[in-house]
C-alpha cells in the first residue's frame, strides 16, 4: 500500500495527557464489535474510554478508523490521504494500516480487504499497544500507561497462510459446559450466545476464523440454543462441525431414534436425507464449512455397512446426495460451497479403499488423537481444488488413555507435525481440538500462530515460548518462565501426568506400579526431584510477580506445573513407599506415604483455588478428575509397621544432576543422541524428543533404498566385552503420505545394514504403548561388541522418520523407563 501524505518520520501519539483518541467504524456489526473491543482495551490501558462513532465528524484530534476497502469511508480517506489501497482488492483477510496527517488531525486508517481483514488489523493494533490475547480468558490484565505510541509508516499485512483456522470445543463435560451453565451463563444453563461471544472474541484475538462448536451429550446442540448462530454471524466466525456431524447436524442430541428410526442410510435413507435437508435450509444464510460424509450417531463407524467396500460406496453416494441438498438450499453449484471430509478413524480406511471425493471438497487429515498426523497429501492430492487441512488434538477423551486435565502436548511436537502439514500443502483448514480451552491456552495460541503465518515456523519452539512469556509477564520474567514451562513439557513428553498410573481406558483398567521404580527406585527419585525443582521455581516466581499478574501466572504456569508435580509425587512416592516397605524400611516408607498424601491434598487445594479466585470467575472450570479415571482417584495412604532396625534408614536425597557423557559406556549402557550426527538426508528438529532435539529424515526426501541413502554416522566407545542390544528409539510418527513408509536402515561397524520398519497398525497394543510413551522402539539383539571404538550408521529410507536416540545396552544393564539425561 503506497501512501503519499502519511507520517513515517516518528511514532504517532495515540494517547497522552492532552490527546484522547476516538474510534470511527463502519456500521456493520462485526466492525462495530471490533471498535467496541478496541475501546475497552484503550480504556483498560489508559483509564479513559474513547468515543465510538460511525461518523468521521466525531474524529477530533486523533482517531482510529476501522473500515473495509469497498466502504465509502475507506474510499474517502484513501483519496484524502492519497493512500493507494488497490493491493488489497480481492484478497482474503488482509489489511492495510496508514497514518494520515493534516495540520489539525491524525487518522489511523485500518482498511481490510474484507471484514475479517479489518478485524485482524484491530487485533494487531491492540497487541502492539500491549494487550494480550489472554486478557480475559487467562486474566492477563492490561497494564496502565500514560502515553500510547503507535508505529507510524505503512503496514500491508500478508494473507493468512491457512484459509480457515480454528478450534473445536470438545469433551466439555468437565470444564467448559459446567462453567458456562453454572457460572457464566446461568440463564441459558449451557454454552449459549453469551459464552460464545467470549469465545469468538478470544478467537479474534488469536486471529482464528472457524469454530467447531461443543457437541457432547452434556451440551445442548449449537443450533438449538437461540442466538448461537447469530452470534457467530455477528463476529464473522465461520461455523463448521466435527467429523461426526455431517451437514451441520449434532446427531447425539438431534437424532431421535424413537421418532426417526435407526441412523442407517441403507435402511432409513429417506428420513436421513430429510434430516439433512432441514438443516441445510435452516443455515443457508450463514457462513459455514459443511462436513460431508457419514459416520455413526457419535464417534463411531457408519451403521449398516458390512464390508469396507459397502461403506466406501455408501459414503460416496451420501456425499453426492448431500451436495445436491446444499446446492438446492443455496441456489448455487455445490462447487461454490465450502465442504470438508475429515478422514478420521475408519473414514481414512474408507478413503484408502478408493473413495472418490469430488475435487472441490477439502480433505482434512487427522492426527491419531495423540499428536501424530496419520498421513498427509501426496503431490497429486495437494493439487485438488479443495486442497487439504488438518484436524489436530491437544486434548483427548479415549483409548488408550484420556488427557483432558492439563495441557501437556509438547510445543515442539505441534511445530514439527504442523510443519509437515505446511510443507505438503495443507493450507485450507486447520482445526485444533482444545477441549475446554483452559488450561491449554499456550498450546492453542502456538497452533494458531503457526496457522496464521508460516513464518512462525522459523522460530525454534523455545523462542516462540519466550516471546509469549514476555507478552504475558514481561521481559524480565520471560526467560525463567520459559525454562519452567519447557521443563514441564519435557517431563510430560516422557510420560503425561494422566498416564502415570500405567492404566488404560476403553476398557478401563486399574493403576499399577510405575515403571519408574525399576530395580532400585532411583529413576523415580530423579523424576520427583525434577518436578520438585520446577514447582519450587514457579512458586518463587509467583511470590515476586506484581498483583496484576498473579492470577494469570497461577492459571498459565503455577497450577499446571504444580499439579503435574503433585500427581507425579503422589504416585511415585506411594510406589517408593511400597518398595521400601518390602525392604523393611518402614520409617522411610511412612514418610513417603505422608508426602504422597500431602501431594494429593495439594492438587485438591490448588483446584479449589483455581475455581474460587477472582470472586469465582472460573468456578466449575477446573475439575480434578475428568471422567473419574483411576489415576485421579485418591488412593489409600498406608502406614507401615514392623520396621527392621538394621535396615530402617532414612532415604538418601537424590543426587544432584551431573553432566552426562554421551557416546561412552556408563554402567553398561551407551546413550547416543540422534541429533549429534549429520547427513544430507537428515535434518535436526529443535526442542523435540527426550534429549532436547531429534533427527528427522528430510520432509522432501523421496523414498529410497540403502544404496542411494547417505548415512548419518556416529562413533561410540565401549568398555564391556560381551553381548549387547542396540535399542533404536524413534518417535511414533506415521508415514508422511500414502506413497511413503516409516523405514530406516541401521548398521554397526562393518555389519550389513538392517532395515527397520516403525509402522504400526490401527490401534494395536504396540501403537498404544508408543503414544503413551512418545517412543517407537526397534532393537538389534545379540551384538558381540569388543571394548573400544565402534561406528553406527543410520540410513534415511522414508521422509519424516524421526529418531530420538540410540542405546547400546550390555547384558545386565540397569532397566530404565526414560532416557539418561
């Protein structure tokens, strides 16, 4: 955007003791709401509410004008300031910002190529002025300032990298729904328009434009609550629905089996078509993305299909019918109506069986519910007119185990997996399952930042987290907060807190002794110490923060860190108590049992604090035990007797961490970090894995054989003369596309390379163990190694395979669950 009469020599004063800005806006509802949001932010920053008006005459000395390219107001100001806006014409969600000056007036013009483009201009302005996207949802209170300065010059924003970017409210039974129904919106007694208004405002601040509404049986369907769809329209939010809700229908609460019969297309065809037609007509005036296809009433396979081929042909027929219904309702070709097919669970199998999908429908590739995308587009699939997208989880209800309580997906994994999506051309729809929104705030923003601007991939995970921490809590505290949260994500990477009971669900099994106990309990003690250190550092920082940041810090840092620590402490200390009791060490066992109880009480107390702070603003939002799974149940805290005086000694404290010498044998084990070698076929992934970085076969690598691969080569030293096992620890990623696999080649010394395949099938027991531990393991056994120097070579045979580390373990080596660090 070229501007002639535009200030650029110095910053523009937007507010001081003499200047009070006004906000002028186009009169359509979204821009009126954007102006009101900016007005609230300016009042929070300055203590003075600006005047809002739809008339430029109200401008005064300084004003911000919010408009769109095609509005008379925009055209008038562009002509007045000799501002060239033509670059915005026909663009998706872009904006230009210019400061237009006259002798008597300064106008900050925000002109969007469309409505949402103008909104993003306002959101960027509030961030520039110091308002966090989490000012309401995580209580990051804007800090008062005496003078607001705005960068002068011109801004021409880029179009978003991903066209439709948004969130899926899901598994809301334990947080969002009870909070909305009992605390925030008691008149509706559900997630209604008042709640959605706050959610949509958050989405604006995160520059997201698409919602998949909450849809569990605990929640009344989105379209059955008066005002919900209208609120989405007012906020210019695109409404879609999940993989289980074709044609904007919430089958769980909307399909009445007693009235309508079975949800079986093969036996109840006409009623189902009528059911879809009704909704297509109801919502034709709104901006939607229509999920097409067919599954069961909820998250289950379609009813009535006895074979995969029958399912494939049935889904193809259903899609054709649904497209006709949409075209009829909207009086335009189906090719002009946004549609998506999410290839979730069995639908991916149906697609692989040869399902013919119309070219304009977006293929949405899902992860496996644990953060690993099943597959992405081949070059031919990427050429489809409808393009591709991703459905990704940072919260999940289901087998092998839920993780609904704390947000613990590693940011480095989100970055790596979404980088795959970006590289393979999935630029049309990105939806992240955020559960209840809280406490997954940072992870939600990380995902959406990557979706909005692919340049965010240029930053290492730590750098993104550091910038986010500075925005919420200030530059002085950012490094320490980043270190604490990185440690929190690293420990959860090895084992999420919810998985620490070594139990599973669907079907639900009981908890058992942790694998961290091992032979002598030392690994459990190490983990306890690591969590204790994080919690202590978080507590120290909490005491130092100003009052206006304490609530935010508690929600975003202290509660998740201390709760994760306490659940680990409760479980591991009870296991250690039993371990020492078996040795006759009742004194130490009883001390550990008491500490375990204190840890559990700490979770209860912190959860009560979460729900009661700020005069109960978040009451009913945080639940200590989603789905009441065994891992959350308060156990017995035994008191042991019959101590043996000879053995009943106090527990030694955990030894302080010392630098680990890698690639050299220690206690019959050699640990070799994968990312310490290089090859043209491999690239380093920062922040990912058990040792801070991993090695990934290049995403643009073509599947190849051993003869054309250039290996990454490692040297390692051994002292033992004996038999060893080489353990290759990978991440449980899936094949990048249907044209590749998950294979590598490995050789030691002069032995011929061995091809190892890390692919898993469906929800096999191996896959379950992989996602619970974030590892996929293959072994070469019976290796005869002499003391001295050895060479290991790693060959990339498929793109995207990620190797974390290697372990050379001699017979008799101590068993460990996690990596040596």
